């Protein structure tokens, strides 16, 4: 199953990018449907953005863990 994230550039430098993340906990946002990621990407105000499947394994693990916690009732 593919997982998607959004790669964001705030300047014109090709090396100045980051994966779109929650500013409160620094966990990247991921989506299982490319269409949902594209909807969010259209709302971003940045120099450039693109959908990527290249997500570092530790970042993907934190994102998955956060989603699991949000689904579980306390």
C-alpha cells in the first residue's frame, strides 16, 4: 500500500525543502490516498510543492503511530 506525503519548498533553491508536518508535534502528515494529499497541497502557500512516496522510515513510523493514537478512544 502506498503512502503519500507533501514535499514543500519555501524558496527557489532545489535543496531547500521539507516534508509537510504538524507544527505542534513535528510529525509529518501522510495520506493513503493520493487524491487527499493533492487536495491539501492545493491549499498550501509556498514556492513549490509535490506529492512524494519517499518518506524516511522513522518519519513514517511516527506518522503511523500518531494516526493510531488518534483512532483509539481513551
